[in-house]
């Protein structure tokens, strides 16, 4: 029996070592490369890849003020931690800030903001919080109460994007960075193809967007897999909030996300291949693209007379929440919208008390 056990151990050979340092036992298999590596080497390659992406794409200039979109979730928490480390290690010379949006979702955003407030202390980064209530006069809880759980993500996505820009303007920053990772970008490529949204498809893979707008946005995690972000946060024991938004389980993006996960299981490189395909798309010169201007009501960037946020907000304030949903045009706000305007009730804000979408000039 003992001889058999000895023979078995001999056949197994020595313990496998990290394929990078060849010194320590591996603790994980990288989802992106399938390499078996130790924790220390994982930290090093994870951070170095983000540094190389930052440098090669000239994301920042020394002396710039940079706001990090912070939700308290894994992506933004890891981004804040890594960017702070790289800023010190490589002397980027950046002034970093945390910028959070309070959508007004009880039991979700109020809890995640407590995480961001702890991150403010942990990383020594000033925090600015901007709320939907202050900017638009509505919380997401109030909006969902009026419109239900269908199309609520449309309102939140439009309002959130503009709120981030307005918060960044408050901080007087030069750049805004977000935690969008490779999985997110691959999902967006698929969604834009499914929707036939040529304008967004042509720019959704760009690592920097909005250069012709008020504040450019950067995505340092463009090539970083979501699974690796989760692993990094886990091994580093970072403080982050992991609960999903209570209003998003049926969001259209969720179906694209599941499809991407299925592809990744079959072929991990599929995520990067989808991003590469998105980068290589060429829009025909005969395709008419929307011309960018400014909203006549609030001054925000828009290809229509009114920006999407103003159209949605007008619908809410007039008791016509479906006004800006789907293919309806900004011009609809000035006339009838299929149905007669509903009578004002307790859930409809008076026209006199309504707000424009935001209170900052662009």
C-alpha cells in the first residue's frame, strides 16, 4: 500500500508553479489568457496592462484634473484604487476626484453611496455627489412609481449620462473616467448592431469619447475582463458594493450580457474579438449621420432641438412619461403626443414647478 502511494506521488511530479515567475504556486487561471499564475504576478500583470493602455492611448496629461465615476461597485472601486496606485507609481501628475450620482433608488443607491464614502477615506480622494432630485426634480423611485418597470432604464441611462457631465463640470475637471470594461464594450457593440444604431456603433469602441463635447470620457478598462476585475477586488480585499440595481433585472442589455458570457465560456478571446470587430467597422460615406448641436432648452449637446433628457423630463412633468420613449421626436413636446395631455394629479408635477434638465451651463 505504501509502495503504491509512493509510486502515485512520483507519477504526479513536483507541484505546478506560476507560469510567469516559476517561483510560487498558482492561485488562479487568468480568464483572458488561461495562464495559471500566482497572486503577486496577477497584481503585476493586471496593473501593468492598464498602465500600458493608459500610456499608449495618451489618456491623460500631467496636471489634469480627473473625475472617476464612482458607483461603489466592483468596476469603479477597482478603477479608483488602480488609478490612484498608478498615478503615484508612474508619476502621472493627476488630481483625482470621485464623482457619484445619486439616482434616488432606496435600498440600492443609498447603500452603495456609503461604500463610496468609505472609499473616499480609504483612497484619500475628494468626493462629489450629484443627485437626480437636485438636477431634475425627480428621483428614480418617483419615476418608476409613475411609469412602472418598463423603460425605466431609458430614463436612468439618459439622466445619468448628463448628470455625470454636470457633476464633472462642478468639479472643473479636464477628463472623466469610467469603469466600463471589455465585457461592457462587447455588449454595447452587439446592442448597437441589434438596434441598427449606426451613430453609436461607430464610436462605442473608442477608448476616449466626447472630445468635441464639454468633457472627454476615458475607459482605461477597455481591454480588461470583468472576471479579472472581480478577482483583483477579491484578492486585494477591496471594499465594494455588489448588489444589482433593483430596477434592472429585465434590462435589454442583460440578454446581450448572457450571450457574451456564453461565448466567453466557449472561447475566452471572443470578447476581445468583438471589440476588434467594432473597431474595424467602417460606416459608408453615403450614410447620413446626425449632426451634433446643443439643446435649445438646457445647452447640453444634442442632435435634436431638445436633448433626450429634456424630452423625457418634459414628459414626466406633463404626466406623459412615454413622450420621449422609442422613436418619438423632440418636436413632439411642443404639440400633441398621440393622446391628449393627462389631467394633473398627485404624481404629476405642475408646469410652473418643473425643472430643466440640470442647472449648470455648458
